[in-house]
C-alpha cells in the first residue's frame, strides 16, 4: 500500500488512533473496550503503548515472532470504521475483532465461542462506503484459522466453538423481544455492534477481516462474571494462535482464499 498523505504530510499520526505507519503491526486485534487492550497486551512480548486518544487505545508488541497490535474501537460501527480505516492506512493487513455478544441460536452455551461467517448489516455506517446489499463476509482463511485455534484452546474445557451469521446492530436499547425473536427465527448466531464495519473496511481495502466473540448472557451474577473472565482469557489465546496459524499457512502458500495480496 502506498503511503497515505493527510494534508500534504507523509505518514503523520492519524487523526483518531494517533498512530503512524511503522507503529502498527500487520496483525491487529480489535476489542471494543480500551481497558481490554491492557489485558491483551499482557499476552504480548515487549508491548509498547503507542497511543490513547478518545476511545482508541493502541499497544504494539510481538507474539511468537509476529508483530501484533491491539487497538480498541469503542462501541458501535462509526468508531469501529474509523479505527479500521486508519489502521489499514498505517499498514494493518489482518484485522480481527475480539468481542462479546448475546447468543441467540439454540445449542450455544454461556462461555462458548462464536466465529462470524458474515455479518447482517443492521446498522447505518457501512452504507456510506458500499451499497446496502453488499455483504459483509469474513475472510474464509481467517475463519478456518480461528476455528482450528479454538478447537485446540477449548479442548477439555467443556466449551465449544460455533460458526454462523452475526447481526451487527446500532441500537443496543432498541432490541425489543419481537426484534430478537425475528433474528432467532432466521438462525442468527449472535448479536454485537462492530463486526460489519470492520469486515466491510477490510473488504474495501483488500485486506483480511474476521470476528471472534465470546458468548455471554444478560446476567450480572458472580458466576457469569467469572465465566466471562475465563472466556476472555481463552478468547485472547485463540485469536493470537489463529494469527500464528494464518501466518504459517500464508508463508507456506496454503491459503484457500487468495484475492487479497500483501
């Protein structure tokens, strides 16, 4: 990718993430919560705080030889789209949203993992970039790496990994029982608020995008909070191992989806 120029200046700090090319790894993990960046950074070797501007907090370090960054997107598609666009302009090639979502499909239990195959765009941001009918499809190579890594990490834990269609919504408090039932009837796997924007940005720029969510329930009980904490740790391990697996297969030219070139 050629150097992006902002106001005539080459490689400035981007307006919102406050980072520049060279400070961001090709592999980027995208949680929503800025405080979760610190939790993820602990898993990296020699993590450095690159910037924290508004809701976007960025660390860069390494994992098993890969240069990996983590940047929070905040809540919802508008800020997630901004983060993805600016990260890609800084050289990011593989973006994986790491989040949580409410499960909808029968057979998915609290603490299970959900890998998005595609996102139902019940939001307004992506219409500024692509037609409404343009699908937000996760990169199949990343999906395969995430599922494989999840199978290894979750082995013996009682948790499972699932794949399916995720609904990306704008109105957290607008999710009426009738709305939820309508999604269940068509087999939607889970609901969250950012994946459609991130995946769409990746599609537009010919880079790789995917989404991994831990599955929670609408509960603030102590047992649910503890299950969520354990799930987040496993989720981090899964996404990091998936990046290593993807990079190994890319180096060996074993990828099934060859459209993006980098």
